[in-house]
C-alpha cells in the first residue's frame, strides 16, 4: 500500500488545484480552487477554451461578472470529475465587505443551480476576516455552505464555528513559512518537523478544540509545504493537497499512522473562547503571525484576481 492509499483510510483527500488531469489521476473526493490556481490554469492551452467561452458569452457584462462565470465554469467541469464538492472563492477584494460577499455568494450558487448542480456540492470560499465570517453566518442560514479560508489562528476557527460554517481551511504551510522566516539563521528544521511543525501544531489545536466541544464544522488542513506536514495531520476531517505532494504520497510505500482522534483530543481540555467581535479582533491582533499572514494572503489573492481581470479584458478585445 502506498501512503496516499493509507492516508485515505483516515482522512478525506481533496485536490488543491484547477488542473482537471491531476484530479483524474489522483481521484480526490473534493477539489478546491482559488483565483491563483485558476489564473495558473487558464494560462495553459488546454483550459483556454473556458476563458474564451466566458468572455464570448458574457461580453457585455462587467469583468467581475465574467470572472465569476469563469470560476463557476471551472467548478462545473470539476464536478464532472470528483464525486464530492468543489470550493469556489469569492473575490478577495470583498474580504472586508460583508454585504458584497453575501451577494456574491448568492449569485455564484444561483449559477451553479441553473447549471443543474445542487448547492450541497458547492462550498463558497470566503476569507476568515470578521466581515467574511459574518457573511458566512448569513449564507449558512440560507443553506449556502461555506469554506472559510486564510485561517491561521484558533480564534478565527472558533468564530467560524460560531457562525455555523460548513468547513474551515487552516493554512499549515504559510504558518510554517512565517515561523521559519522569523527564526532566520536560528531555524532548526528537524526540531520543527512533523508533529512539531508550527503549522501542524496550529491545526492540531483547532482539532482538539472542535472535538472537545462537539463542533461539527469540518477541518480541512491546507497549504502544505512537504509530505511530513500532511502525514502528521492524518485523521483531520479533510486535507487539501497539491498534485505535486499527492504524487509524492502515491510514490511512497508504507502506512500513514493515525495522528488525530477525538479521544486524544478530549485529553487536551482546551479553554473555551468567546466568539464575539471584540475578543476576535483582540486575540487576532495579539497574534502577529496570524495578523500578518491573513493580510498578506488577502493582498496576494486580490493581486491574482486583478491579473485575471487583465487576462479577461485582453481576451475580450482580441
């Protein structure tokens, strides 16, 4: 048995890509996308027809409209490949706009439903800002399921659960990046690997909190830098993994031991956190890593959304 097969026994495997062929090769249950992944995909010749079709069919609409149509087109094609769900991201430029996020989420779901896809198969991906979390509260109440992304701290996870979010995506690799950069020449890779990786520790704490308090929001570890981070989180509800790391797991023989269980989580006895706005903003502000990575992530996704706008605009005038 290879490590990918072994991991599937403990955790739902999700593909973190916009590449259809990778999904066919690794047979994930779900798939996640974001503007960065879609931007990367549409620059390949194989996916250019999706971009051209969106531009042609919605030529008289705004670039924002065309971009969301393109994302839904990708999601629709992905759902022909994976048996589960696809995550489609709301424009990161709406990360601090609750009303705008709600309206965009409703629109995206309506387009999927018009294509014959039930809303249960779609997760609306939203940044885990206070405003984004409140948008998720509204959407979830309407039966629109949300995947809370750009999540780096326990207080974000607690607030997302309080809002009734379907799923959270804590970013393992970006947490690791921050601590490694912060330590500089003093960084000890061996001492910060596997279960001792700071990103792994962060997700493990969230898992312990959720399982201790009977929270049903799903946990999907994301943004991995190496296979060791993935195997250290075996037992997480889901893990979304890039094609490169899926290939590494598939090529490695051996079992992946179960690391996270509700029974072990109960032994941690984490202290309960209040999910009100003041507590959220205070605890997030006190966490330099989470504050910096959240802001940086929003800027990066917004920048790629603007690049996608430029591509769409160029295609429209070609």
